[in-house]
C-alpha cells in the first residue's frame, strides 16, 4: 500500500495544509482550531479485516512493527504515520483494561457496564495517550532540524504537566511548566518537579499563564503542548479504537466521558469515526459528555439547544481536572455530539461522590472525574435515555491514587456539598481476640 | 492432555497433600511453610512451543479461554488450574509494561536495563497478582460449599490490605483488615476503607495483629490472606513468566527485586524455574534480592554466609513496604538464592532516594522500593558483579503515586538521612513575558 501520510488543516475548512512537524497551532486564516487530516484513500487500500488483524497482532508482549508495545503506536498509521521508529517516545501507554463492572451494572440496572481504565498508566492519567504523540513528533522535528525551540511548554496545574514532563524527560527534551503562583499545591506539582521540568510559578491566574505560554510559542521560543494542539487528539482517539477492539470490533451502544476542555470527547469521535469509515466497526456509539454541575458550560448549551458554548465561571469541584468554564475544544465536541446522536449530562458534587463510593465498594477505585462519568451513566439509565439492554462504556480518565484527599474527605465526612452516606471508618478495639470476634461480619 | 491439577504440600518435604480450596496455612507436621505443587507430568504433555503459543495468543484484547484478559489467568494451568471461569475474580492484573530504561541504562553503564512496571495496575502494587488467585480460590471454595468463613482477613498496613479489599469487594466477599491503632495514617487506610473492608484498629503492634488474625483463622472464623498463604506466590510468579515472554521467551541475565517479607523473591524463582523446567526458557536468570539498609536481615545473613535469617529490628525507611525485620518467606527466598546463583544487596536511604531522583529525571516515576532495586542494580554494576554487557530487569513493585510525601520530601529537602542533590523546586516569577524568557532553558 502507499505509505500513509497526515497533515494539519483548519478544523472549519479554510484552505491550507501543514506538516505535523511544523509548530503551528491555529488556522492562519480564521484563527480557529486545527485538526489532523489523514490520507484516507491510502488507508482504505488496506481492508478492514487486514487492519483488525494487524491491530490485534500488535496487542502483544513483543512489539511487531513498533519499537515497543503501546496502545497508541500499535495504531501508528492512523495516528502519526510519518514518525520514524527511533523518534517514538513511549512508556507503553494504552492497552488498559476494559473492566466489566458487573456488580455496579446490576446495582444500576444496566446489563453491560464497562469502565475503560485509562488512568492505569505511566503518569496516572489518559493524558499519556496524547503526549506520546506530541513529544514523539517534536522529537522527530528536532532531530530533522526543522524545529528549534528552547523547551516544550504548557500552562497546566495537573495531569497535562505530569505527562509532558515524563515524556519530555524520557526523550531528553527540556520541559517548562507555567502555573499560577499560590493557586496550586506543591503536591500537584510533584510529578513535573520529579521529572526535572522547569516549573515557573507566575503572579497571575491560569488564563494569564496561558497568555504568556502562547506568546512564547508565537515567538518560536517554546513548542506549545496545551490541548489546542491537535496532535494530542490523535493519541487520545486510540481509546475509541481500543474499546471497539476489546469488544471484538464492535462499537458499544454508549460511551460516557467526563470532559472539561472537551478535547477527549472530540478524540472519541475521531477514533470511532475513523474505525467506522474504514469498516472496522459498523456504526458509531452514542456519546454522553459528562460534566461536573459546578463547571458545566457544555451542559448549559446542550439544554438550551445552542450550538455554541457560552463561557461560565467554573466553581470549585472535586473533579478538578474538568473545572473549566471556557472549553478550548468546544467546537470539536459540538461536532462529535451531533454526529454521535449525543447528549450532555451533569453530576453534582453529591452525585459524583456517591458514584465513586458505590463504585469503590464493588472493587473499582474511581477518581472524581470517573465518578462524574458513572453518575451521568446512572442518571441517563434512571431516566430511560440509556435502555436496560444497552452496552455502556464509561471512560475513567485518571488514577484515583492521585485523589487521596478526596477519598479521605469523603470517608471522614469533610467534603463540601456532600453527605457521605457510604462513609467507612476504622473501628478502634482492644487487642483481644474475643472482642475482635464480636466485630467480625456476621 | 490430562487436565492439570495442583495441591498444597509442605515446603520442607513432610508427607501430605491438601486441595487448594482447603483453609490450611502451615504444615501440620513441622509447622513450616506450605507450597503449591503442580502436576508437572500433565503440564509436560503440552510442548514448550505450544505453551509459548498459547500464552502469546492469550496476551490479547479479547480473552480466549479466560474470562477476561489477565496476565495471571492467561497462565491459569500453571497457577491455579482448577478454578472455574465463573469463580475468577480479576481486574485485568498483570500484562504490565517492561519499560526499556534507556537513559538510565546509559547513565549506569548497563547495556540493557528494563523496569517491570508491576505498580501500574488496579490497586497500584504487585500485590494484585497474588490476590486475584487467593480471592478466586476462596470464591471457588465458598461457592462449592467447602469453605464457610465470616471474612477474608489480613493484618496489614499497606498494599496487601488495599489489594485484598479491592478483590474482596469485586467478589462480594467480606474483608477484615487488622492493624495497629495509631501506627498507621488514615491516608494509608483509604483504599481498604473505600472498598468497604471492615478495618479494625487494635491497641497493639503489628505482631499483635498478626497473632490475632492467625488465631481467628485457626478457629475457622476467617480465611487468612497474609503472605504465608502460598496461593499468593502462585499469582506473583507470573511476573517471571511475563518478563521472559516480553523478552521473546528469554531469561534476562539478572532480575533485581526489592524484597522485605521475601515472598516475591520466592515467586520469581517459582516462575522462572517452572518456565525452564517446561522448556520455555533455557536457563534461570541470576537473582538480586534488594533490601533497604534499614531493614536488611537477608543481606546480613548473605554477607555472613548463613543459610538461615536472624531477625533484626527494622528501622524506619522510605521503602515502608519492605520494613520487615523477620521475613516470613526467608526459607523460600534462601532456596531461590541458591538455585539462581543469587546475591543480596542493600541500599541506604540516600542511595534509594538518589536512584529514584535519577530515574524520575529519565521519565520513570519510581516508588522508594523501586529505588532500592535500581540502587542495588547500580551498585552491583559499579562493583562489576553485573557486567556491562548483561541484560538486567528491575521489578518495580508499586506505583509512586502512592508515595507523594516521599517525592515532596525529597524535592523540599526534608527527608531524614538524605541529601537531596537532585531537588527541583518551583521558581516564582512576575507574570511578565520578558522575565519568563530569561528563565527558559538555554
């Protein structure tokens, strides 16, 4: 087959095409978002059966046609087809479990409920999937001499900076993280610090950091790794392909994803659409974008039937990574909702905390964002939007090991806006066998 | 082929055989450890090539011959061959990345250095591997009516209780955790609490908790899940089989494992020995048992040429999970050392912290125990025990996301006994582009 290629183009359709190794982040004509366009004709010369067989064969303990086993690079022709082997920076991301949540399904009246465990990964969040692509492409551009920057940079207070710093360190490329001074705990910074990133704490808010990092990128001093960069979506879309693959190349009926900046919702659409267009699955699932009620601009737009998102001031939520009032990828997510017959649902602090507590008691260990996703799935089921017979996948976006304070707060009954009805506390007893016997379960 | 079977027998060779579903933890004759014996003749009727092909085929997005993809249950005939599908309690454990630590290898003068990422898993530690077997066998025994207990129980302050609570919750089986009151932070308890385990905090020390849980087990009130239970070794030994599989069915030259209670060292031997005996690999790797210098009874015995371990009082170490002065599985580990031409090495607090900091700067994110393993590998290389040309695998036993305090302590220069030479701290700056430019990397 002809070697597949890909390039940047304007998401809204303005003219122009740019190589993936070029440092370009917005359409020069309309200043809108970019997307990655693949040479579908070249990809279509390989049959659906051949793609399925190839992707299945690469899900393997020993990598074939890829430098190391990876959920992202096992789909390399669909992701970033022109990155040479020796430029790939991988931690073995992806290939996470599709956990059949049988007890929780029964409790929720859903026949089949799966949790896609994207947080069980190198840096503990789904951001690894996009960052392996971004850092590998930068690595390629730097080695080819087409890109000269002093660092890869992002404005971030959480998982994005952790993933960028880890992949940058693995590549030996310098990383700079900008964040608002005093608004982020050192605990949230420990991953980028440990990975040796240069962490600059600025006297401004998050938007101020974003303005400065964009200015540095515009001057060509840094390469911009924030989520407007469409390379990250190319990696994240492999979640959709993996879900279909893990279901034996079938789309589920529903996929529910907690989303703030909305890039991951757009990525799910990109992945499922490509799998359908190339014949690997026969349809798209329905999409539920799950938002925290305290940061719900997409939900508001959806309820009003609007096609554009009006920014809101996001309030504090335990689901801190989706506390976003003005989502960068809103236009992308609107297109996804439309194509996937999607809905937007929201979960209050009480609902997300209850969903986590219920899930944890069935053996899951849900981060607050996953709680938002699970709560929204349960609400849609209770309202009959999701039918009893449907197969539902909730995407878990981060490891709950990053959210010990949230778990403790719940079980110590200290979370704001939350009544901890499922709290579990230690029972203090004397060290006496007979007393302990009396406190065993019946 | 005849259906493979397995049973408990005395590790020292006393007469007797008991089914895996029986609640028996010590040899009734000598009170020593038990082990699981497999019907090697039945297993040997399948050729090495067939086993390799079968294990490779099961490393797959869609489970074949197993209820769901799992590193442990994909080797089910070698692990617990008589557990029916519907009794298996799995979270998709195992199949973790064998990360090629290229930058760290170069810095350490080792040609090939891999980190087996056992912490990138459901509950964040390698304990999942053993616990899926133990809870599945209990589930089988309970369903068959051969076991009636009020709970599965362990005395534990950390990863064991987290894994037991998660798998118990997934099975719908009650779990009890005993721990010394006031000696464990609530943060360490949050996983078992979230999973709904009954956590009993007793007015005694860890040994006192252990005595009580053993008494409860002796009375038949609880099933004992602590590491003297050899079912856990059967699950953990799949780490060895996976490492060989990920290297294309070759044993590495060295495998380095941080170890306190020494069950995991014994498990590595069990796995590699079985793979060699059945022809899947042609030799055993050499073993390095890596201990914290503050809790090093095995190291002391090794240096003195003793074949028995004399208990020590373990001092505080950042590698808290291997802070064990009187290791339960010492006899098992001694046999492993002998058979694998093994060595014991130790790492001080400074050495383990430095190893973590170096590793993190190359993209890894190492927990303190993994730091012990990495430090010992580097020391053996520096002394020439490990040759430059050798292929070394260090087993990472837990997710560093569980050790935020350790990472913070290092980078804030607050760890006892440690000089934080690689500390990285945020740089506070005004929100001014030109100032930020001056602080970019060169």
